[in-house]
């Protein structure tokens, strides 16, 4: 994504003031001014973003110069969904898109700016009009990836396999439009999004008052950086022992009911609706869930992007979306409360030589079992609060003889079954980050810590910038304070240094790696292993659209119920004469905005799917990556992560496994169409592919295999490693080490960055077990001091 702002000159050069085409000479003058020829100059203030010089405020440029183009694209999407009617206000949707985009990384904002300009210029080239001068029908004719038939006068199709960068520009904008349109009430009502009647009643929601911000000038026994699974566990263990503990977290405090939609009714009452997907993403997730590992290859010249022949030489790169919470409460606040134990074979074989000292698997397993009892983890709720969508997945599994396991979750057994969609549970059923305190429990470790005899003190909206590492009078390395920046309730900014006896870093893989790497560097120290041994559970989803509605079905089951109910474990099977491993599967659920985000259609194809939202069931594949040099976290906390060929093949086996399950659940009078997580429409015979049989699926799989992992939409909510036990953290004391093996006496780590290899399952329970072991060591040092 280079500086394309000067392409305004080029796009203007196509036309004279009377909107007629200009001659070739004037066009070349415009090209020179635009910088496509070597003499052009840029005019916007720029900032260096990871080696890329981009405008300081890309969205300001969008508002001032590209807003009409954005509105026109949204207008065409709304027109396609409502079959020629404007069922929502395109201008309001465009403003909501820019609101969401303001939370994305600056380079993605810049990409949005470039994409709008690029598509406008593309329209000028092929239609001799800017996009906002075209009707919705004409826009769909210009931005056509195969959804609409062409004539010999039509612009060329925008195909991923022929011009992946132009396709990426269009697809990114369409993705934003789809998500925001389906996060808003008009589209939700139009497609018939449902919620159980119980869920819509305001009497059930839970409000949690903000705890007071701690006094940062006080001295604490322990300062914990991060309030997620690891930080909250450590805080609970230490406050239970009477230690004075401060937790600081970058995220804000968000009450469980803060994002719920409250819809006024004609009789003056209020009904509840699920939180908007766009608001969930930018309120609760780092970079609005736009943290991308991989993506665009290095581009050396504007001409590389401006001319198709040169664009085609730029190689395609994988991209994996890393979703990490940025809210007080961390991962447990937004996740689905799943608690699965690390497999014994993984701990004993892949962690060998790096396990916590003198902790055999039997002891770790006993500790994990104890944690599940504390948190009220059970499978009863996943049996009783199953939705019709989840039941369809189970029906297919049982028809094939697949063993379906109910997922163990930390939820109250008298759950309302209203689902949380990886967002927030406003009803207090999810024993995760923030909920009402229940005397005698079970409570989340964070809520319990704030209600222990020595209550936890907290400071949210607080960024830890640097650990002050130095030597004490005995020459030992110690942290002498942590420099933080806090945004006060008044909006004022406070910069100060927190002092404590012990410090624990539990900010999540990216944040922990960044803080440790930069703090060691500032002290003239290093550990060459920081950021290495990165692994992740990489996943994707397959959507099954049945001919008949799945919900409502008159079954009495909740909608959406517990959003992840079932696990189909991985297994070894024979395939093409070889024994291979099929990955684990989980049934998933997402509200319309998140589903729309994942679809591949731009206009008609996405509209056809979304209008049958109540026909959908969905499942996810989880593929654990192996430790290798190419996967790492850099000193800025950015992820570099890819699937290798074997992992990609495992992913494809998982997609085939899901396909068999959903086809097995179909009936003679209720067939199913599968939608795969590809970057573009799959075309067959000049038309979008309809996957109605396993034969259709196998054809699609061949195309996907040929195009490689870069052609699949991939994500991970479970990065692990970066401050691995054995290399960066001492396996006995959980203290951070330098390259020389010297330990920093009062600095520990307590999150998933400790993992020396992937746990190959949901890591939450393993994190809490390791954090308990780490907290014990911190407590011992505090007592000794």
C-alpha cells in the first residue's frame, strides 16, 4: 500500500470540466502529476508505519475526498440485499464504517483510502464515470467478480486468480459494508434474525459498576500487567493470600450490559437485541480485530500497483487474522468459556525438557481439574442449552458415527441460552471476565480477586510502557518500577511509575513480547529467544445453508443457545492410501454482522445467503501450528505467522470432514448448500459454484488446494509462545532470564506466551494452571522478602 493519494490528479485528468474525456497529452500530464511517471510528488503529511510512509490521517482523506465513492458502494450493496429498495440509509452506514475503521491499524485505514481511489479510477477507465455517478446496477457491473453475467461491452471480471491485489481492494471494502449493514437493525429485521423471548427481556441483564481506579502512587506487593486468563488467575491466588495486588490493563472497563441493543417498543416498553458486531469488535478487541499476520507483499513502486501486468508479478501472501481481546478482563471476557486440558502426549513429548520443574503431567492434570471445580466448569449446560443450529451439526455427526463430545464450559447451569458470539454475556451466565459476584461462587478469577479479603486493586485504560530493569546494591537484576500511561475518567492523561516488590507480565503474547523485548533493550540486556516458538490454533469456518429454515423449528430450543456446544476430536484416518490426521471440529455460531464479514459475495451472492440466515449452521476447524523459525512475534508485538503445507492439508481434511457431516444431516426434502471460507467466489463454467454434493465439494477442494493457503480466510484467537519456558522464562521460578542465563529476581510471566510449543487445544485452562504455578513462586518470593 503505497501513496496513492496523488492518483486524484490522475482520476481528474480523465475528464475536462464539462465531464468529457480529455486527450492523451492531458492524460499523460495527469499521470505525471499523480506520480505514476517518475516525476510526481506527494502532497500529504506522512508518518512511518513499519517502514511504510502513509498519511497521518487516512480517514480524513476518505471523508474529504472519497466519501461519495464509499456511499455509492454501500448503496449498491443495500440495493442488492433489498432487491432494488434502499432498506437502510447508505450515508449512515458509510459513517458507521468510518467509525469502525477509526479503530483499525493506520495501514489498514490507508488501504481503505487507496482502495476507494483505485476503484474510482477503475470505474473511470471502464465506464467513463466515477462510481458515485453510476446507478447501483452499473456499480455491480463494474465491480463484478462473477456474480452477474457479462456482455461483450461489460468491464472485465475482477478475479482473484488473475488480479489478486485489485480483488483485495474491492473485497476489503465489501467486507466492511457487509458487516456494518448486518450489524444494524434494518438488515437484522429484514433477514429475520431471532433471539429467544427470554433473552429480549430487560429484567435479565446484568450491570457491573466500574471499580475505582487505583492510586498509582502507592507501593504494592505485586503489580500484574494484564487482566486476562493468566493475570486474573495470578491476582486471585495472591489476593487470597493477603497480598496487596495491583492489576493494570490497556483495555477499558465495559459493563456486561454496555453493548446490548435496547429497542423501544410502541407500547413504551423496551426489548433487548444482541450487541452490534461492529461495536463489539472495536470496543472489545485489539485493533478492532484487524490485527493481520502476513498480507501484502513488498511493493517497490506505484507502477507495481497501477498496471495489471506488474501487479500480476507480485506474489500472493498468506494472511491470518489474530483476534485478541482489548478490554478489562481480557480473553475470558469475550471467549466462549471453554476449558479443555492440554493432552498428556503434548505435555510429555512436545514440551519435553521445557515443562515446569518437578511438575509431571499427573500433577498438572490434578491442578487443572481443581481449577474446573473452582470455576463451575460443566457439560450439563451444553446439553440443555443446545440450539437447533447446533443440533443439526450433531445430527450429521451421529449419522456418520462420529463421536460428539459436549464442550466443558464455565457457565452457570441455569443459563438462559442467549449466546455471546465471542463478545460479551450481558446476562451473567458466563463465568468469564466481568459478572455479578456470587458469594460462595463460582466466580471468575477476576471477580473473585476483587472480592477477596484483600481486594484486588485495578487500573484499566493503563498502558505499561517500560519495565525499569537495573541492578540492586548486591548486583542482582531487578525491576525498579514500571512506567505507565493512564487515561483518567476525566480524559486527562497521567504518566507515572508504579512501584512494587514483584512484577508479573500477563498482557498476552504480542504485548508481553513487546514489553519484555523493549524493556530488556532499554537496560542494555537481551534474550535472543524472545518472540520465538510462536504457535497458534489457526481456524476457519464452513457454512451450511439448508433449503428449509433451521430456526424457528418449534422445538423449544433456545436461539442461539450456548454458541459452542460440541467438539469432534481429531482422529487418524486412511486417505489415498496414507494414514493422516483429521483436525478437531467445533460447532460455531455468529450473529449476522460477523457472518456477513466472512462471506465471499460482494452483492447478489452475499444477499442470497444473508436472506437465509435462519437456514444456516456453521462449524469451525482448528489446526495447531508447529514451532518453526518463520513464525515469531517481533519486538513491536506484531505477529508473523503462516501455515505450512502439511498444516494447510490438515485444514482441507477438516473442511472435508465438515462437508460430510452436513451432507449427512440433509434430508431428501431438505438439501444443503455449503459455503467455503475462500477469498473470492468459486466459479465453475462461468457461474458461481453451488456446492450441493460431495462431488461439488471435491471439485472446490481441488481449486483451493491449487491456490494455496493464501486463498483461505484464516483466523486465530489462540496465539501461544514468545516468552517460552526454558528459553526466556526459568522453568522452576518463572522468572525472566537474559541471554547469559541471569534471572531478573522480581519479574515473572503468567500468560500463554510461556508455552514452549502449542497445547493443540483451547489454551485457557492450561494458561490458568501455569499461572497458578507462577503465582506460587511469586508468593514465595514475597514471603521471603
